[in-house]
């Protein structure tokens, strides 16, 4: 009996060790699905959204895709399951119920949003079902932008809980006049007390060596999930993270295999065209996205490009043909990376979101054969695992 028990326990232990080793050896990739999501648009709506995000309600087991249309000053709500527009909510720009030009929002629930005017020290709480509005003024920090999530290169959606709105910082002034020490003292985030409007800066700041050897583009993408604050910088192979708003960040290596070890420096001494070429062609990191359904992070990466004669710099900056997506697990360890994009498969990475089925990337690249003016079009990518 004792021998039988000994052999049984040995078998179980060996089996567990074997499973753990297989799990450690497992690598993940993103696989293009046969599923292509298309949503019909009216003649006034652009097929690329200026602000896009998906919200899922676990209690209702339901979700919606939110899109902001500044031209119509409206929020559009789409169903992924039905592939159609569910509702449009239009806001006045001026007057007693005016919210200014609608550019960015924060999603509190499927019927509740926050509206962030671009140039105003206030935000609005709004209920979509009846357009109820309440305005809250806050003390915008000097030399920093108002609550803002989108820039030309990055998206970092404002995060809200019951007490605070968290937003990444965008400092003003001429950044070329700053040195490394000055940059490293600048906070990456501030939060606004929803009830009082009071503002508090985070303890986490720019990496203390980001400009130690030369200037690189300073913008970054940030994510707040249920566990931590996470940051990815334009020209840094590390991922930075923290679990408390009041503590400095830690870092982990997370280098893309498609980017050179030495990332390029900003041509500070050059002219405007030199800087435009830098943004168009230099290898760099882009948006960081959290997948709440699979508990992984996606880090977008853009390999260095060779500039061809007569190429439109703005076009290749906003619509690169090739990119990769790194996959990081819940411990921010790199567990895979997928290179995406060729002449037959082009994507617009400015419109990306995560849904219950996987990662959706817009096919409405201007040069894509799948681009349709009258629809939102998204390719679904699913997370797949294989043994190394």
C-alpha cells in the first residue's frame, strides 16, 4: 500500500512539473480570424473614428462599441453582435446645455459617460438615456493640458472610478529646451476628485534616463486596470508599472524583436522636415492596450521604415503598412509577438479595440482593398498558443 501511494504521488509530481515546463515553453500569437466585422454608416459619419472604445458590462453580459463624432457632436453606440448602430446621442455645443465640441469621453457604464471639453477646466457627467447633464469644474494644473486621452500618436483613455478621474499628462512649452533632469521630474499622470474638482499629481514620473544620451519623442501610452498603472514610451524597450498612485514606478524589459536595440534620437538640430521624417520612419513603440477578457496586454510596435521617393510623410506616419503586436501576460512578461501587415493586408491602427472574442483592428487603411467608405470595418485577431 505504501509503495502504491509513493508511486502515485511521484507520478502526480512529475506530471505537474511536466505541465509547468510546457506552460513555460508555450508561446502566443495573434491569428487573423475569418470573421470580419462591418457596421453600416450613414453618409455623414467617417469610417475612421476620432475616439473609439468598447465597454462590457459583466453583470449584464452585454457591451457596446462607443464612437465619438466631433462633426456631428454626437456619441454613437454600436452592437458588435448585430453589427449595427444602436443609437446616436447628440449634444449641443453652446447654450445652457452646451458641452463645447465633443472630442473625448470617459465611459462609466453603458448609459453613463463623462465628457471632456478640449479647452475647458471642467467635465460633464451625462446619462445617455435622457441627456441629463451635470458640470464639474476642476483646478487644471498650470503648464499641463486638460483631461485628454488622444494625440496624433497615442491613445490613453482616461480612467474613472467612483472617486477619481485619472488622466495622463501632456505638458506645455518647448520640450526641446528641457534637459534629462527636468524631464525626469515631470509627473506622468494626475487625477481629479469627481466631487470636489481637486487635482493631485502622481508620484510616478518620466524615466530618469530617458534623455540621458539624447532626446527621443517623449509621449507615452498608459493603461489602468484592476491591478496596476502601466506605461509604454515611444522610445524605450521597458514597460513601467506601479500598483499605487503614490509610489514611484518599477520597470521590466519588454523589447520587440522587430525593433533595433538602439532607437533613434530626435533630430533637434534639424529642420521641421527632419522631425517629420523621424516620426514617419523611426522605429518606435505605440499604444498599449489591456485585454480584460484574456488578462494580457498588447503593445503595438512599428519597425524602422525606409523612405521612398515622393512618399507622403503624413500618410506613412498615420497609416504605416507594417507593425507588430507584442503580447504580455499578467506579470508583464513577453509571451509572444506577431508581425502584421503586407501589401494584401493593411490596417488602420488608430482604430483598435478589444472585445469578448479578441482584438479588433480597422481594415479602413486608405490603401487597403477592404476599405469601405460606408462602413466601419474590423478584422478580428484571436489569441492562440503553441509550444515553442
